[in-house]
């Protein structure tokens, strides 16, 4: 099955004008570093158990860094979806 990655925001830990660090749960697909998400955001980094990883799959949680013009709109419960699914 090939579905778009979806990340649900649990909390926003740090927020700046162009980037945010959030705790997320992957609720669909496989999220990968470098993927573009709704709201003009890019997934820059994924940390699981203090280690940097390249992808996140359901039902796991991680600390992530998202960058882009719309990071200020991130809030608890919001779901961001990858603009295209991975093969």
C-alpha cells in the first residue's frame, strides 16, 4: 500500500519565524527527511530516542524539525500531510 505520510502534532517545543521543533506521531505512510508537507513545510530532521533517523512510520513518535513559511500555524492535534507519497 502506498499512502501519503501524515504527522499528527502532539506539541510544539520550539518555534521561530522559519522553523519549529515538534513532538509528532506518524499516523499514516512513511515520513522521510526532506519530504515536503502541506502548508509549505519541509521535514528537516527526525530524532527517535535521541538518535537521528531518516524515516518515521506508524505508530511511532519522534521529535522533528519542520521548516517553512507556515510553521507558525502548527498546534497540538494538527495533522500535516506529505505532498506526495513515497514509492
